[in-house]
């Protein structure tokens, strides 16, 4: 999903997650009505919020951060043993490409890319069929953005991935549908149908650039000096 700041991208994600109840309509995930019901939605959806929403000063290291998600989800019987919790957390940390040397680091010690991978691991640890990510490429350096993009592409081979991004070019190769938002859904469809001058002008005016056979909003571009 793309759109200018304040377009409603994060709000729409929160509606999908059941955290915000829409004034009308409903949200159905895999046949289950999750409208305003985050516990129901959370059984099927893993959520990665923007990095700016995370307090990195939690007194947790990476492994504990992921383990805590499992512990919170298994408050009722049957509960996971310490060994099961550790094994599940370790497995998903390997999936997102975090080396064991990082697992003992506190969140505040991580780079942007390492922190984003930790957040993705936390969302994946209960193996949801759907993954929702809010600006997963923000606060990450250029090399990290490409690495995270490749990770998301691998995850999208087995899961439905819904995300917002200010760097759509990095994800286009593995994107099936783009939704253009500005207080409402302006357009939705294949990249070649949405990333056109006439469509984007309806939201961004003339502030668009032609790159690699697509028109992209200028504010989404990372320009070289």
C-alpha cells in the first residue's frame, strides 16, 4: 500500500488487525469476522509495526524479545516448556537471517536492519498465514533495505504479505497488487495498472518521477547526492 503521509495507510492496517473498528463494513480474514476483535485477528496475522513505535530500551535481548511473544500467546494450558520456547524462537531467528552472535544483544544495541529482522521474527514466531508490515524499510540503511526486501520476498512465497512502503521499487518484482490510498482507496490493481502517471497524478499531482518503466511518487524516491 502506498500513499502520501496522512493518507490512512497505518489506520487501514490497524483496521485489518482488529485494533480499530470501522464505522461501517467489516473485516473478514479466512472466513472469520475479526472486525474490532484483535485477539481473533492475531491468531492468523503477524504484525510488524513501524520501528519508531518500539521502545528499544526494554531490558530484553533479541532472543528474549522473541520468546516473550510466545509466552504471551501461551498464557493458557497447554503452556510451552522453556526448551520449546527457546527452540521456536531460535528457529525463527535463523529464518530471518540473524546470526547467533546477535541474539544476546539488547534491542538498543542493534542496527536498524537487525532490529527490523528481530521485529519480523517476533511476528513470525507463531507461524501466522498472514504477515502485516508497516513501513518495514524505514530507518534501515540502503544495504539493509535490499536485504529486508529479499527476506520479505522469501516470506511471501508461503504467506500473504501486506505492507506499506515508501520504497515501492525495491518490492515491485514480488508485488501482485498495489493499493493507492489517500483517505480512501484511489486505485488498486497490478503494479503496471496503478503506477501510471494518470493514476498517480490523482493523489500526488506532478510530484512523480519515471523510473524503470514505472511512475513513482517523488517523495518515495531515495535520491543519490
